[in-house]
C-alpha cells in the first residue's frame, strides 16, 4: 500500500475530501495512491505530520466536534448580536463586528459577551448561555480561542446563526 493511501485511510476521509481538505489535486492523489507517480518524501512527511496534528486537535476540542453545541453557540452568538444592536436596526439583520466569527467562534463569542452584558442580556438568553457553557470544558474553550474552527464545525455554527 502506498504511504499516501495509508495516511488518507488513517484519516477516514474519502479521496475527494482529503483532496479538498489538504488542497491536493484529486488526480495527483489518485496517481500517488495507485503508484503511477511517486509522491516526494517531504510531502509524505508533511502530510503525516499535519494529519496527525489535525487528528489530535479534533480529539482535543470536544466543542468543535459536537454539532449541537456548535449550533447552540451560533444561535447564542446571534442573540448576543441582537442584544447589542437592539434599538439600532429595527428588525434588520444585526451588525456583526466580527465577520469571520465562524473561524474563531469562541474567541469572538468571548469578545462580545461582556459588551452585551453591559447592555443587558435577557434572563432567557443568560440561562441558555449558562447551559451551553456547562457542556464545555474551560480548558477546551481557552484552547479553541486560538485555533481556527474546522470547516465542518463552522457549518453548524453558521446554521445556528441562521436559526
């Protein structure tokens, strides 16, 4: 078995997904796996290292791997935006000062929470945030603030933002 195929199979990804995630043309990946072309050793080493790091990050960040928590985080984030913009937008979409919030959701949630608290968070939302936070390990939250959210988890955060 080719080392590239072994690396890809260890990730549990299809060829198409592996190609998209690691930005490798699918034909190149197919040729490497079939042995029609030889993958340079430095690429094998880099892919081994990056896939191992990605696997460790996925294990480490339970928040990012829980789709329901990510949806709830997105919904709470949107509600905090609504609180901050309560009287300014009269039914229009609230202003989001952090358009890349889905890439670093915990970081930007942490940044807007104190601002919304100053305005006044409704009890229902406050309880909802408390429930959300009861499912998240504080160390996991702190670590996730400095790491980009995986694309799959971003999708659930965005769904929550739309609810």
